[in-house]
C-alpha cells in the first residue's frame, strides 16, 4: 500500500513542479474541443487551461518580489493559442522557481508565505487540474505516483478547510482503502468513477 505518512519536506518540489507541468502539457496536447465541458461545470476546456496558464503568468512576478498590484499590472492578456501560451508561461514559471530561494517570502492575495509554500500550492493546483483536463478530453487520467503522494501531503492536512474555502466542491465519499489518487481527488470534490 502507498505510504501516506510522508510530509511536504520529503519531496523535491522544484522537480515535482516540472513533472506537474509535463502532466498538464501532455493533456493539452490531447485537446480537440476547446469548448468542451470539464469536471468544473462552470468551465470549458478553454477556461480551465486559461486559468492554469494565468496562474503561471503570476509566478515570475511574485517570485521577483513584486506586490500583487505590481504583478497584476504586468500580466498580459492571453493569446488565442493556449497551447503556445502554456509553453511560454510554463517555461517562465519553471525558470523562476529554479532561481528563487525556497525560504524567501512571497506576497500572495491571502498572506505572505515562503516560496516553498507557494510552490507546493502551485504543484498541487497544476496536478489536480491535469486530472480535470484529462477527464475533460478523454485522455489518460492516471497521474504520476510521486506527484499524487506529494499533493496528498498538501491537501490531506487541509481536508476540513478545503470545502469551507469555496474553492472546491464537497468531498466525495470514497473507501479508506481506495487508491491514493482516488482519495486525493475525492477530498478536492472530484469523483474519478465513470
């Protein structure tokens, strides 16, 4: 059985960021219908991908020490080719993560946190959305095992706060012995059963 007792410090988060971006890119390559539905009923495939790309746009600005207002002023409107936009902003975000000390501080909309805490949040977000995109486009939904274990260490301790945040749907009931990916998706309000 998968070890679910790992902690966030047990992982190389910069390497995982690269892996999460590869997972997302693989699903973008499978997109045929940008107007198709996603597990988030408020979003189309285009909306989902645009959201994840926009999150990457913020990374270099915030890691450079800019305030939210300064970063927002630097964000450009996305062009129509979201696959190209993903490639561009994924590369820029990856370079910023590699060049910024993990213990530096970064100002986010809700608090000032360490770069490492922001990185863990971003890895979790991209990983979960890689599954969303896979489900939306009919691609392979199996996520990298190490990513799943790492993201579990981010979300599981926040289990009770996730639903209250309004960012996730209510947790989906799932057996305690279900695969870790199923349990991870379930606590973020996603049902991986067909």
